[in-house]
C-alpha cells in the first residue's frame, strides 16, 4: 500500500484556503497555485539522496553535500497539471517535463486520452506526476498506467492539491507503489464527481475558461 502524505505546513494551508474562495480571481488563483507548488515541491524533494563533495570556500577546503545526480521528470496531466510546473521548477530547475493529455468525460467520469510526450531516458528518471485534483481517481490511475506501460520510469510519485477519499482509495488500489502527496483530503464527491467542499473546476479556474 502506498503512503498518503498530507502537506499540512501552515503556509500551504493558508494559501489553499484563499484559493478555495469563490471570489478568488483567475489571476490570484493562478498566482497562489504557483506559490503553493513551490512549497509542495520543497516537501516532495525532502528524501532526495545527497552525496558528499569536496569544495573550497574563500577560507579553506571543506566537505559539502549536493543532490546525488538525480534525474527528475515532472509529468503534467493536462490541462490543470500545468498550473503546478513553474512553481515546482523554482525548486528543481533542471527537471525535464512530460505531458499526458487527458480530460474527464462529464457523463461517464472516465478519462479520454489525447496526448502523450515524454523526455528521453525515462527508464533512468524519478517522476513526479502532477495534477491539482484527485477526484474519482480515474484520470490519475490512467495517466500513471500510460506512464508505466510506455516509459517505465525508475519511480513515480503523485502530487495534487486536493484529494477526495474515493480518489485516494482508487489510486492506492491501482498503483500501490505510487505515494500520494496532497495539501488536503476533502469530505466527498458530489453526484457529478466534483470534490466537496473542493475549489470547483481547477482547469477552468487556472485558465479562466468559465
Ligand atoms: O479524478 P478524476 O475524477 O479523474 O478527476 C480529476 C481530473 O479532472 C480535472 O481535469 P479535467 O478533466 O477537468 O480536464 P482539464 O484539466 O483539461 O480541465 C483534473 O485536473 C483531473 O485531471
Ligand atoms: O472537483 C473537481 C473534480 C474534478 N476536477 C476538478 O477540476 N475539480
Ligand atoms: Mg485533467
């Protein structure tokens, strides 16, 4: 069974509350998502292995620590996943970026796939799949399955902003090897598969499409 990591840092929780408010404009929603993703990326990279290197300060030689040649790829589930990328790149500027195009059919709540593009050498890379919303979990399950089938990365983590209990359960059952990182687990889904209390449609709020 994978681990569910709740990122409950006060700065994350504060910004999330501001984002949930229906009055938040597209501009401020997008800006807060950017800030939140930098803070969340900081937590996700906490277990990156370090190696010792010898360096020379202006005073003397000493030993320091650097990240151990990690080959990281961020994989965004389109469209809303793209709202995470710039903020995360503040923490891991060298990461490569992949995209998986999926949208959720509003009637069936099943994912419809339309795009797949990954960086080279995925077999050597640790991957963080990003999408703000884990609702039924169908999109995340399908995206991670495509990634495993087509690119077989070294490891996969999944990062979202909000999760529903149903989505966590579905994702953990389908991909017990993929840890989930989220800022909140909300109460439930409504009859249309929207998270309650949630924040509405993440893609529409980021891109101003409704
Ligand atoms: O867990 P699920 O029930 O599958 O729902 C979550 C998906 O729904 C949203 O995307 P949407 O389909 O609205 O597409 P968009 O990002 O292009 O707006 C969200 O960004 C997830 O990808
Ligand atoms: O609440 C939800 C559920 C799915 N997708 C969203 O953007 N929001
Ligand atoms: Mg989507």
